[in-house]
C-alpha cells in the first residue's frame, strides 16, 4: 500500500469521506480498497453502520438505512439514470415467473419496459461476480430470464469479462467511477445512454424484436 497512490482515500475519496471508525487504529489513507477490515461508516444523513472496506469500495454497498430493496448505492444511481427512457423502472424487483430454485424467486437489480419488451437489468460488481461459481450462476439466471421473455442487460463492471453470448443477452462494460459527485453522475448518465443504444441495436437485429 502506497499512500497517495493506491490507498482508499486516493482511489475512492467518496467512500473514504464516510469513514467513521474510531477503534480500527487505521485511517482511510492506511488501507486499500480491497481491505477486509471491518470499520464503522457514517452517511450524510447521520446513519452509522459497520462494513468491510472492500464491500464499500468494490461492491458498491452503501448505507443500509438509505438504500432500498437491498440494492447497492451503485445500483440505485443506475436506476435513477435509466428512468429518463426506461418505462416503469423498478429497483430490486422480485419475479414471480422466474425461479432460481423451488422456493427461490429470482430478483433483478432493475426491471422496466422498452419498445414493448420486458427488460431485466443486472449490475454485476466485480466483488460478487468474478468467481467461476458466480459466472455459472449468472449464465443460468440469464437463461431463465430469457426463457421467461425478458431481454437481459448485464452491466459488467471494471475488470469483469463478458459472459458467453446467449439468446436474450445484452452486455455493456462499465468502469466504476471515482472522484467527485458530478463526475460520478456523468458516468452513470453515460452508462444509461450506452445501455439504451445497446438495446436499440439488439432489438433492431433480425428476428430479435419479436
């Protein structure tokens, strides 16, 4: 770890600003974004909660009191950006017609409609989606969603590779932003536009629009 180069305060300043731990013995300039150290955080609304550094920085988790439907802060930002063109957007939607197991209904990070098609959007953070087991799970879930009539958009973040091509799947790469709030907002606006363009291209391809 090199302060001023790869410490949390340098690579993820917005996350570091919520550092509130008094008993960790370390500060945000003394750990990296991948640290498993559990510290206390404090959001702008005054909520305090414990979480590993890596979950905050790499998985995009936010304040559990501020987030809704078990969605991360990154997923909520994306949903807000999608609302400009995706109809009936719902975050953290649970689906009655898609089951991952006998008693396990599938959930998606965002659900909406576009050009008469149901669209399920998954935000694949590297922290939870990089293992072989996670890739297999994502492939299976995509297949089940597609078979149920959804167009599935997977946002593959940071260094995650794309999943193997399969029917009903649209993939968009995304580098999670760091820095100022305005820079972050602009990045998610660009991501929203990239998803819309990818969907339009997909639905215009032969035999895919029906």
